[in-house]
């Protein structure tokens, strides 16, 4: 600890304050009027003698009181405070800074570069456009997208869906209700209505609707869904909000009276595609969708017995649902439904559906007597808008036929069109797809190789 200058360099009678010169190793006093500063040994001897003969205690104590703040600052400048010590764990909210250039960072520069490059490449490839590019570059079944108008031989399902484009899809029994609830901008048109009566509803899903007939009940539900659609748009709702208020209720209304058909939410992380049918490409492995149509054949349906016989030898190895479901049921997946909010990227949904279709075809061709693979409908929902496309796998590629707009749930006519499309797709699942599965599940008595179309 340095001493006051009047106790160090000057005689007691002369108390000349002097500056302090900071050296790397210590603090040495310097007298402004003494020549001893230039003769270190003599200066030190006189300094020691002066200390022995002078009463410096008072000066020393007084100096400590006056210089304590300065001394504390000097000490703190040499010793980092606890608050300024480097944190053991990085602060996630802190602004990122570059690492210091030390020998270790220089030695590992090339390794770090490789890791960053791989990480950037992987995150980039997981974007919708990069996933689409991965699908199109696949060596075995590259993805091709074509408009449905270029298909030379449309199926019966396609022509029926086309007829629903602007046809009568609303029962005339609710025309008066719709006219009463409409405004000048959405007056109902006579061409929207038909005279058919809706089948009786299986149950009353709301106590307030318990006494309503099937047509009126459907109208009330769809009117509520339309209002929810407009609200979701106004609030810029996220996907879960859209699903809970609009997408799932529409599926419920459409399929509640369809026999042997159900829909399930398969968006959970536990509902992954079974390992045997997943993509080998790491960028496409964990594809998920939101909903799917499932076949639930009645006990008297021959398909139910065929499914049971197929799984009987090893139920844990032979699956018919394509995805991992909690109850591991005998219910084959028929049609996938991928949903997005109105503000989401419209590219990602079709990419997910194409990846699902690839896995679906792998599952179908694994069945004992699979022959020509069917064209599979896939449904993409973007906010209020519903669309149905078709997946076809040939011997060398996967074709996604961009199909029909089913309707928009922000208008009543659009809601009814969506319901009509969903019911026609349910009938295809039950009849045509069910018949194909029944043939594919038959034992391959000849042991022939599985054919693909």
C-alpha cells in the first residue's frame, strides 16, 4: 500500500503533494522537488529513514479515509466484479456475439465450419420449397405435378366432384331460413337448392339442436361454422384455432351420417407413419398431417374379416392403419386431410400430402395381393378454402393431379359444397377403396411378386 507523499519523500516541514506514477508491478511516489527520484537506492534509504523518524500514523489513517474510494476503484479495476464475470450459461435473450479468437477456436475453425454448413443445409432443406425439390429429385419415384384437366381418362369420382362445382347442394327445406338470414351481398340463388331430404341424424350433438330435423340441424351447424370462419380471418387465427372452430366441425357435420367411415386427428407426435413406410431421406422422414378418413367396416362386411385374417398371425407386425394409433385398430386410412391457417405458407400443405401419399402407396403395395394401385384423393385446407387433389403412382414416378376447389367456408353455399364433396369422398372410401383393399388382402397363394401401377 503506498504512503502519503508527505510521509515518504519530503521532510516533515515541507508537505508537497506529488502525483503517483502507475508502474506495471507497483505504485511508486515521486517528489517534484527532490533529486532522489533519479537515484533509486539513495531515495529508498532516505525513505526508510524518514519512516522510522516521522509520525506517519496520523497521516496514514487520514489518507486511507480520503483515498478509500480511489483505492477501491483501483482494486476493482484489477479484479472483475461478480456481476461482470463471464456467465457460465449463455443468456438466450442476449445479442449474439462472435467468439474470441483463441488457439482453440482457430484450431477448430474447420470443424466448426463443417458443422455450421451442415446445420444450415439441413434447416434450409426443411423449408417447403426445399422439401418440394427433394421430392422432385427422388431417384425412384420423383414427384410430378399436373393439372387435372390434362388427365385423359378421369375416374367416376372426378366427374362427380366436377358436377358439384356449381350444382344444387342445399336442401330446399332450409331455403326460407337461408333467405331470412342472408344480406344483400349473399342472397341465395334458386340453382343452389335440391328437393332431396337429408337422412336422419344419428344423435344430437348440442342440446339446443335436439328437436331439429336433419336439414335444419345441418343448416344451424354450418351457419355457426361460417361465422367462426369470418372470426378466424379477422383475428388472424393460428392453425389450432382454425381446426377447432372450423375444420374439425365441418368434418363432423359431413361425416356424421356416413356409415363405416370415421375421421381422426392424427397430428399428434405419437401418430407417426410406421417405420416400415417412412422416407429414407432425413428431410422427409417426420411428415405428419392433421386428419384422415378411416374405414371402419361393419362386422358383416367381408372387409372386416379380411382385415382380421391379415393381422391374425402377428398383430404387432402387420398393420392396416399406416400410422401409429393408440388403439392399433383394424381401420385402414383412406384419405388424408392437411389443414393450414389462412396466413400459413400455401406450399407446405401440398408437400406434406405428397410425402404422405408416397408412404401410403408403400403401405398398399406391401399387402399380399396388391395389384394396380388406386388413385388416392388428398384434401388440402388453407384457411377457409378446401381443395381435393389426386395422387397416382406409376412404375417410375408419383403424379399429383391438382384437382378441384371444394368450396369456401366463409359463405353458406361454400359450406354446403364442402359437405357434399366430403360425403362423395366418403362414399368412394367405403365402396371403391374398400373393394380394392378386400382384393389386396387376399392371401397370395401363388407367391407372385407385388405389382405396382
